[in-house]
């Protein structure tokens, strides 16, 4: 880094003199200025400082009104938000990066695997019923920015009502617990389904009278054990069940 | 990111007070350093905040370099998505977040120029080799420097902003400025020095010379 202390440097030009010289001014009258010029001839440090500030001033002098900042249209943030939040498989093909294609392949493979285990899961949990559960809807759970987790959610219809099966991988051991929520599309209304078993699985009864189409978004959040029943706003994965 | 994230913001501010972490430079706004750290750590609140602060800068660089509003919007989107997805590759101890964003922006702009000249070459496939348009690197860094300086100038308070404008654009001496604004000579000199340093830091830190 350049020697640019705000304190005057002994044996060197005063920083204010350097600034004025850089603007092409003479810092004082008569002897002062001659003294400064003489110093510059023998001092590389000060000369370098004057040159660096002169370059800044020269560029600044070429600024035109065209260089004023122009905010991007509001649609840009909306596009970023949806590109990062949307489940990967709904990304428009044109926007897919190499990584997200890879990711969607992996996610698809994951869904396949989980479908198998999820189905088994459903069967085990409904052994006592005579009607085999059927998968009503399923969605992948995609990581929100900052999260490495992903997973899958299925809604199965059983003789005792609809159940929501959540399976997530990649969650760390929580400082608190992971809670599963149903959200409406706007993210304004939410229903707490329950706590994830450890870091990966949970089976929850769909509350009676709640329509999946009204609360299609499945969200897993990290909740501190602080007794506050509200959503912590720290969501890790999210997915939207098809209508 | 429509939901508030009060807890993550709290986590963010305690992060920055870790005394053992070296800072890139003492003259950088501590808020910028803090935001860079939370961005690198994947704090979900850091992305909207970074966008709020620097999207106009990224967008203007893209707009001035490509001259095309659609390209500029597109590049802005790509830059922030790429930055967020590549957050692990950003080292807040080696540079600032805006500097990194500017670097990504310039890369995307260069890609855009490259694509354009490829199209041009395809169109003029039988033309001479000289028809290849050089990528406007020099032009690009002049624009970037001007945009950064214009931004920093706009962020200066008063009377600093007025003083520098008089010095730069009206070519007034510090004595003339002092008399015009009825300010003590020493005050004007000190404002000139501090403001010039701010401009220089902005250029050096936000990496137009990269």
C-alpha cells in the first residue's frame, strides 16, 4: 500500500500540498512552491503520490452526465430472486447454467431415490390400513441461498387422511430444530406442520380443512429453541407442490 | 427475498467484530467489509443488501459498455446470480465485495463483446482477418473508472462535493473556492485532500485496474 498516512510525514510534503499539486495548483507563494518542486525532484515517494492523485483528478475531469449511475429496472431483481429461489427444474432452459443443469440431474436422481424410500416410508406408516397410500403430489425441495440442503416432499393419501412426507438431506445438526411449514403462494399465511425428526425425515398429518392448493409451498426452517412459535425467517429448503 | 430475516442480521453484526480477522485495508468502509464477510458466509440477507448497494454500479458499467439496455439488465442479473452461487470463491480478506462484483461485471461485459465479435465474424466469415473487432478493453476500464468516480463524487457530502466539482470542472484554485463558498482556506484544502483520497481509494479498491 502507498504511504498515505493522514499524519504529516517528516521529511515529506504535506498531504494537502500533494493534493493541490495533483490538481495543478501552486500550493503557496514563492519559496513554498519552489521548495515543493525541489522536493519532488528528489523524492520518489512524494512524486509517486502526486502522480497517483493527478491520474485520479484527470479521470474525474472527464466525467460527463452520462456517467451518473442508472439503477437497473425492477424486473432484474425479480429475475434474480426467482432464478435463485425457484426449484431448479422450473428454471427456464435458457437461463440454466452448466452447474444448474448438473444440479437438476442430481436432483432428479435424488427424487428418484427418495421416491422409492418415501413410498416405502408411506407403506410402513400405514401398515394397519387396508387401502394402499397413493402419492397425490410431490415436489423437490431446493436450497435457498446460503443453504446446501435439498430434498423432497410427497403428499400421500391414506385412509386416515392426507399425510405430508418430508425427506431432506444435507442439513447440519441444528442449533435448535428444523420445522416444516406450509405456506401460501405469497408467503403471507403459514401453517406449522411439525418438527423434523433429527436432520432428515418427518411425516405430518395434513391439517383437516387445509387445501394443498391454498398452501402449496413446503418450507423447512431452522428454529432456535427459544419458545417463539413464529417462523424464524431462516428457511433452508423450499418447494412448491403442483396445483 | 420477500421475508425479513431479523435473526440473520443479528448474526451478521456479531461476525464482524471478530478481532482476529485481518481486514483488507484500513480505509475501507467497515460496513462494506462486514457485508463482504456475510456474503461470503452465505447469509441470505447479504444478497439483497449487496444488490441494493451495487446494482446501479453494475448496471451502469454494463449499460455504458454495451450501449444496450437489454444487455445491461441481463448482465446485471447474471452478475448477481453468479456472485451468489460463487460466494465460496470470494475471499473477503483479499478484496472488497464491490470490487469482486465489478470484476465479474467486466468479465461478463468482455464475454458479451466476444460473443458480438464472434457473430460479426460469422456474418463476415469470408472477410479479411482485420474485420475482427478488438475487444474494447481500454475503453472499458476508462468507462469503469469514470463511473466509479462519478458514483463516489455523488456520495461525498457537502461542501466536499461542491468543492471538488469547482476544482475539477470549473478549474478554480482552492483560494477561489474558499472565497466563493466563504470557507476558511484550511478547510477547503483539507476537504480537497480527504476527498481526493476517497476517490483514489475507491478506484484502487474496487478494482478497475485489475
